[in-house]
C-alpha cells in the first residue's frame, strides 16, 4: 500500500494482529478450493482527496487463494495484508479485459468508475477503462461487508470441504467490521452497496435511517464519516433504480466535499 504513512501505519496496526489470529485459528483447516479474505484496498492518491470515498460491496468472487494467503500470514502478516495491492495499484479493476468486472455498466466496479468520473468532472466514465488518469483511479478505497465469499460461489465448485469453509468463515468474521475500515482509513463518505448487511457490521450505536427507497443514511461522529447504504448496482439496475441512486449519491458526495472545504476555511 503506497498511501500516506499515517494510513499505512493505521492499516497495518489494525489488520496485522487480525491476520496473525486468523492464521492461528485456521491452522488445522484444509484450505483446498477456498478463496482468501478480501481486505481493504486503498489507492495511493486517497489521502490527498478533498472527498475521501470508501466503496463497500457484498463480497468479491474468486478472490485470491487461501493456501497462499495463509503462507504469507504465517511468515509475514504485513506482506499478507498487502497481497493484492499491486493489482489494485495497476488498476486491474478498471480494465474490462481482466476478471474484475467492468464489462457491464451496472457491475460493482463500473459503478465505482461512474461515480469517480462524475465527482472528478470526467464526461465519459468509460475513458477510465483505459486505466487513466491515475489521479482519479487511485483516489478511492474498496472494501467488502463479507471478507470471505459464500461457499457456493467458488469453494463448492472447486470441491472444497464445507466444514473447513465454515471454520474459515467463522475466523474471517473478525475482518467484517465497518469500525475497522473507518478507524484505518477515516473516509469522508462510505457507500455500502449491499442489501443484506449484518447489524454487527456497523459501529456500535450507528443506526441508518431511510432517506428514500433503497437508500439509508447514518453518521459516524468519531471519524466524521457519512454512511450511505443502498443495494447492489446489478439489482438496482434490474429494477431501473441505479441511475437515480447513483445521481443522489453523487450529489451527496459533492455536498459533503463542499461542506468540508467550507469548514477548512
């Protein structure tokens, strides 16, 4: 991770002990066919943004390899915490030729690109698929509500053991906390695009209230983070709601940025 030292230090301080404990708790489990935990990924321009945005999804399919993750977690937990950072810094998520998912305009990654393009004044969001400009693509944070994907997505297909997966899933719940994301990265705005979010994912005392259909809002006082929750972009698109929700979230982002700039004056 190549962001400002303060973020890197916070991230490693928070996540490295969890990675160590995860490796310890799963030492007797068979990782065959099971994907690794998705840990937050942060662009190297994130900390310089006038609006720091965290995009949070449900899960990421076919993410990494549990065996390789556990090897790194045992030998060097800090290395394990940055395992897929190079691909993120290379902007693989923006390129439709990769498997990260910008082929459809309503995919999770495409929705992020659409948001970033609008916030940064880029007329055609599809230009970001060329992996440029770096100043925009490296400006955000990506995390997931569920660090480990469902058993049915990859592990079942690769003949992983269900009991072992359950053990990994239980251990991975230590990563599944919005509190960790907010403490490590202190975003101005967190956009959760996931319908089924466990109550214990949110910081204690945070209750999101409905703004309109399929859009809820809360505020985290400690980190001054505005939290918006909506459904997955693919689902919203099938209901002809994606453009509306995206427009609202873009406007909210601009309002938060303007308010922050006023407060800094």
